[in-house]
């Protein structure tokens, strides 16, 4: 039925036909996710407002960051599914491998990004050696029209040929269960380690915090986590009450308890974080009445959300308990990001008791002045510690 | 800039170059970040945290272009650049998607003034600094044409 196909260029149309049939039959038409929901305007001024004050000349506007990819991201398997909250996590994506000439790779990648690809990866050009052609791997959201995207990209890049490509459907969860073996135990300081769940602590005498990272922040090897852990090390003497604002994996709360605190409370707006923290709490053998976890709504008012603890009882008064504990914490640690820190100043400070320590991190060194300005209204004895370009600001609440 | 991306390439063996568009302040280990970085076993969480911290100064959800260089020793570097020209054009023209048949169907039109403003914004991007405003404008007009947006002198 199918005509004889000569290898080479002629194969492309046939392949395209097959792809089209495959795509049409396999996936229902899903609307492509809209990238931006901000209102459109034909005036110029909103464009100019988009970028806030230009970066300072010193920073140059572009940044580099060296990362060690020792962390594995494993799906949180408390409850079984990785795709609990966000549907993005479980929906398949399209992975398209495109072959093109070496010199066209740059322009073609630009074009692909312009026309709907969510990411474009070019395998090392130097390693291709004498080969004329290299492979570009491009990822599209499920349901996108790959064919028209590739042809639009090719024509805008000025290519006279249509690049040959093949599509495969990838499932989200695969990459999440990535190499766990490469995730190493991290030594924060002498006598304090953060150990992934599947490793044995190299120093059984030290304080070892066992973490199963999942999809929450706080695996122990990021400089900001280290900064906060060091701070806790200095300030926790025994019997304190700690609030971990933006708890992630719960690493700070667990660390404080292991160092002698009386009570840890962790709050987060991300349900996955709370689940992850719950699991880590159990891994470390923490009693449920020593560590409380709350899921708070994003407007940062702990209204009536249930208290998620080991016994998984849904206490309707959970939110009220949290509210009533305002102003009673000896230590409040908030390792989040600059913008939330600036917006939620009053909320964060509100939880600390007068004279209590408040520590904020997740900020770059260059962002410290802004944070200091916002927090100096409420804090005294402010000091800043830094590791690797990341900073942690601490102070005690004014009476 | 002390070291350019090219120098970095010369220093360590490069495994791959990954280009992504990620909304500012909203990097999560889901697509587009997840599959692209996960494939090379890169530390997703660290990238997300770092990227979010560095893009705090931009309006939330603005799509930023990111170029990551993954090295053979599982480390990586990344550079954050301004949003793609096509995004600026779409915002200025007030359209959601570009034309399906550029050259045949024109979706919208913009004036030279729009082009100039976009070029000025793009020039603040250190990777376009070396280009003159004229060259930037020409390239923006080219992109507009390939999207089906007409550029006229005056609306």
C-alpha cells in the first residue's frame, strides 16, 4: 500500500504523515497551556513596567551559578502518587529529536523556542566531531502541533530544507525517579549531617537528619539550608519553640528538635512540602506532638486548614491553634525567596515573641539591603551571614 | 564580564547546552525544567531555587530565556536572559498566538515606535549589548514578519 521510499529526504514526508496520524489518533486535542495570564494591552507603557529597576552595573544583569547535581529528585511516595496536586507532573510530554546541520543548530533552536517548544537541548557540538549533522532534542507540552512548529522554526531560521525529526512521548515520572545513588550525605559542620534516606550516616555519633527529598525544597546541600542550620546550631540551647516558615522538607524543624528544641512547627503553602515534611518527621522518629505541620493558604492567613500530623486527624481548630500561637515562638526561620519575604514581613515577625530570633534566608547577597530595610523596623541586632553568594539575615524582635 | 560562556566551554568538557523558557520566580521541577534537566541528571531543586531567587526582580511569570550549560562532571552553569522577542511582540500587539501562515495572514500591526521600544529593552540584555539599535530593530522586524505581524510607520 505504501509507496517505495527512497532513503534520505524522501523519507521525511512519509515520516511526517505517520507522525500526524499517530498524533491525531493517540492524543485528544488538548488546549495548549497558556503561558501568560496577564492582561494584554496595546499601549507601550506596560512593556516598560515589566522590568523593574535595572540590575546594578556591578552585577551585570546576567548570572552564573555552578551547581553540583548530587541531589536526586524522587517522587514523594507518601500516599503513593507522585502526581498528587499538580496535573503538570503526571501529564506526558512530547520529546522530539531533530537532526539538522551543525551550523544551523543555533538559529533553529531559537526558532523552535519561538514557536512553541518549552525547551531545546543541543548535545555537545564539539563531541559531534566530523559529523555534519547534530541532534537537537526539543520538548513540547502534550498536544502541541509539533509539525507546524518545526516547519515554522525552520523557515524563520532560513533553512532551505525541512529537518527530519522523530517524536516520542515521555512520561513525567521517569525523570523524578532519577539516580538516587548520586545523592550524597552532606556535612553541614562537624557533628551535623544531612543524610538521604537510602544512605547510612558516616558518623553515627553526630546529629544526623535523615531526609527523603521528594519534590520539596530543603535537601541540605543548598547554601541557604546550611546557613539556617548553622544558625540553629548557635541559637538552639534547649527547650525552644521554633517556627519553620516555608518548611519544605521540614529539615530545619527536625534539626532544631534534634538539637534540643522543645517544639517545632512547620508551615508551607505547598501541599507536597507538608507531605514531605510529614514523611521526614517519621523517618527521624519525631513524636507527633513535638512537631506540628500546617498547610496554609497562599494569602498567608492560616484560616481553617486542618493540622496534618502523624495520626492524620483533621482537627478543625488547627488553623486557630496556629493563629493563637502568634507571638510565642523563640525562633522563627523563613528560608523562602525575596518577594515573599518582603510581602510577608509582618506575618513572619508576628510569630516571634518579643526578643525572639528571626532568621530569613533564600536571598542573594545583593538582595540583602532590601530585606534589611524592610525588617529593620521590627528587628534589632541584625547580622548577616553568607555562603557562596547566598545570605541569611537574623535579628531579634523589638519589644 | 570576566568569563563568557565560550570560555566556560573551553574550560570544562561540555555535555549539552539546554535552552529553556521559564516563568520568572516560578521554576518548579515540572516541565519545562523537569524533563530537560532530569535527562542529564542535573540538580533540579538547586536550579529552581537559584533561578527563582535571581528572577525576583522581574514581574512574576514573565517568561525568561535561560541557557544552561551542562558539563560532563554533572555540574552546570546557567545564564538568565530577557524574554524572547516574540513574547514582546505578542504583548505589544495584544495577541495570544502568532499567525499560522505568516506572509499570507497578518495577525496584527505595530509601528516603528513599538519596535524601537522593544529594541531598547533588549539592549539592556547583556547578550545583545554589542548590537546597535539599528541591528536590533532589523532583527525584531524580521521576527515580526515571521509571526505575521506587520510593521507600519504609523498606526
